[in-house]
C-alpha cells in the first residue's frame, strides 16, 4: 500500500523533500500521543510532526473549534475584521511580556522569521544581521541566509550580510572546555570583537534552544549578556521561539526567559505548536518596531479564522491544564531515564535538553566524531519497536531529537525510554 504511494511521491515531488525511514511511513490518523500508519500499526509519537502537535493528536477541544469555525466561514483575509485573530493576538500579546506588543500572524515559522528580519532591517536601516553558529531559521531566501547549519543552507546568495557568533553550542567548539561563567565571558568578548568591525547590525536572531541543530543551548543568561552589549549599539534581539515557545522547555513559558536579566527580546517569533497542527506562525514586537513598515501590506492566509480558532482552543487547553508544568515534570523524568541508558552505551556522547525537548548525540565509540549512521539506525530500530523520533544536529544528523506532545504521561515516558534503551543498546 505504501510502496506505490512512495513511487508516486518520487514522481511528482522534489528530490530534496526528504522522507524518514528506508520504508517511508504514511500516517493516517492519530489520537493523544499515538499515530497509526496505513497498515494499521500504532506508534507512540515522540516527535509530534516536528514539535507541532503540541498538546495531542485529535484533541477534542481543537477539532471542535476548527469544525465550528469552518461551518461559519473559513477564509476572509486581513482586509476584514477577524474576531478570532484579534482574540488570539490579545492573549499572545499579554503572554509575551513585551510592552505595548503588537502581533502579526503568518502561516509558518519560516514566514515569521522572514517577517522579523524585514522589520528589524527596516527599523534599523541596516541589512547586517548577527546569527548563531549551528542555527536554523527556515527555508526562505532570507532565513536560509541567516541559518548557520550548512546542511540546511543551499545557496550563498543573500539579501542580508550575516556574521555568526559563538555560544549556542555548549559542549563543542573553542570554548567548550570553559566553565559556564568563563564560557559566557568568552562568547561576549567574541561578540564585542565582531561588533567592532564593519557596520552596526540591525539584529541578532537566536533560538534559545537550537532545534534542527540538535537541541543545543548556551548557559542560562548568555543572551542576557549579549543583549547588554547589543543595546550599546542599538542592535535588536530577535528570539526565535518556533520550537521553544508555549512552555515546552518546562522551566519557562518562553525560551528567552532563561536569559531575562535585561528584559524581553525586541522581537519574538513563534509557530509550530500553537496551532497543534494547523498552519499558524507569527511575530510579536513593540509597537514602534512593528509599525515601522510605511508601505501597504496584508496577509491572504495569515490569521485565517479557522487557524485562529484552533490556536485559541489549543492555547486555552495548554494553560488550563498546566502543560508547562507537565513538560517540566515528565520531561525531567524522560531525560533522567535517557541519561541512565547513555551511561551504559559508549556511542552516546551526550544527552541534553530541557522539558520535553531532549537530544541524544551519537558518536563513533572512543571519539568525538559524529555518527549519523548510528542515528539513522536507532531511528529505524525505534520505529520497528513502535516509537517515532526525529533527527538533527550540527553538520551531521547524529542527534536523536525527542519532543513528544506536552500531554505525555509518566507511563508513556517510561515506555518510550524503554524503547530507546533497547534501540541504543542494539545499534
């Protein structure tokens, strides 16, 4: 059944549209933390459509909101007043911690980051951008040009001039041997040196936890230290919260709050989980920044009534059921189990993460050399044992990415950890 569909896929879709697994899966339906394939086999989902099914598959509150809104009106564009869009913007602005916040909705994280770059360069009158090494911000022309992970950057052409800063990868690179305070000081010194050459950048764009990069993160407070330096130059801070927002890290509602000494970012981008599978992204910024665009602009599909209804229902469920707290508790348990396994498997270099974002970095035993072949083998073994996970990391996809829906139960965390234990030991 899947094989003919795979043939049809290859006949009409780009070669670079990659698929997981030697025998790709067709997922037909889901419920809670589980999905089923076209052959009726059930899987525990620890990747959520790339951290997008944030609460649960087929969450009744969301499916009901989508159905009811679709029965009224599906589309209108931003040329007309849109009650669900205004209501969701009000809630997000209040949660953002950004003073006098304005919200603009897009259809994806790529488009959200693209808009943030447009705002920053227009506001500051500069096309210079700072980004973090090993970063990923999307697949559009401008977001590819600020992506510091070469595996996802197909062209050197760019509308922006980008310089890359140390700091987002704690356990590799020239400062990895330093303690946290010394590591931060060295990265700040690197930033100061960078700012001393050339024109003043419009903004620094950074993921609090790098997603595609393999769930790497700096010591807490690094971006606060960066912001103090950036403020001396009038350079904005854009926090890419496409994967870290809405409480997934457990400790905080936004990833930037681990670096909050100098207040919130100037611009925050979001997407993925807020729509629980519906196509929702967006940008939050102070009014003076958001309103700096002095030309006409609209969005045909951003903020559509149906996706806004889904976002409202999903956000309400997340807050009412304290899914941030669940991510902290159950995610902590899951990472603890993974570290216990890692201590006995010599191909695991590091288990890192926060809340329900866990990365398991695999290497060739006895070395620091990335092992993408082992990561691929573990992905296959976990799938055979009924568990779906993701991959990512640096310049080689050697990190297992684990990010289940935030309603994950303790029993499901234990079940998934046991599957990963078997897969890692087998490989």
